[in-house]
C-alpha cells in the first residue's frame, strides 16, 4: 500500500482502543478516503471488521506484519 495513506499505529494497545482511535480518525475523512490501522491486539481481527460493517466502511486490504495486522479501510 502507498505511503501517502494515513496510518494509525495502535500497536501495544488493547481493545477497545484500536477501534476507538480508528473511529476518531475516520470522522474527519471524506467518503472514499483510505486509512490504515496497525494493531497487535488479537481481538482487532474481530473488532475492526465488525466496526467497519456496522459503520458502512470497507476493508480493502488486511496484511500481517510480524505480530501486527494492518487493515486498509475505505471510508463509506
């Protein structure tokens, strides 16, 4: 993914902080804008997709970086 996409690094933070930080950052984005979030919280594999489904956002990419997972999300 491109380096010009904003990244929220929530590594080391546990539920619900990764999703709360993501929600706050997405509040200022235009529809269709992309954002990435990196998290090491295993529950984020459930929480981030659930948040996106409930809020109308779309996960366009999910990759592993060692112990972290990086989600790229399109604002819906």
